[in-house]
């Protein structure tokens, strides 16, 4: 049976597409179960987001550049 005819081939494609988000949600639930009332609180979330604000802005600018396919890593582009 080839990969495309496998019954779980569509499920595998969905897992590749949404697996990281699912793993993140599972980690949130595990940490919330390990420290109930302390992990998923507004004060904790705002402290984490506040301390990582610069990194979030830089990451979003990189994601936008990569998503629009407007980057050139060749050495010739730096010579102009």
C-alpha cells in the first residue's frame, strides 16, 4: 500500500499542518495541571508577554518577510 493510499494519509497531512499548535496546547494543559491557579493566570501571561515583547516584534517581522517570499540571501544582492 503506497503512502497516498494509506487510510491515515489525510490525518498525517493534518498532523503536519497543525501538530505544533496541538503540541503547544497539550503543553499548556500539562503545565496548568502541574501548577493549578498559577500558570494560566492573567498576571503570568502578561509578565511573559511583557518580558518577550522585543523578541515577538522581531519574530513577527521575520515571519512576514518569509511568508511573503521577499527575501534574497545571495551575495549579489548585497553588492548593489
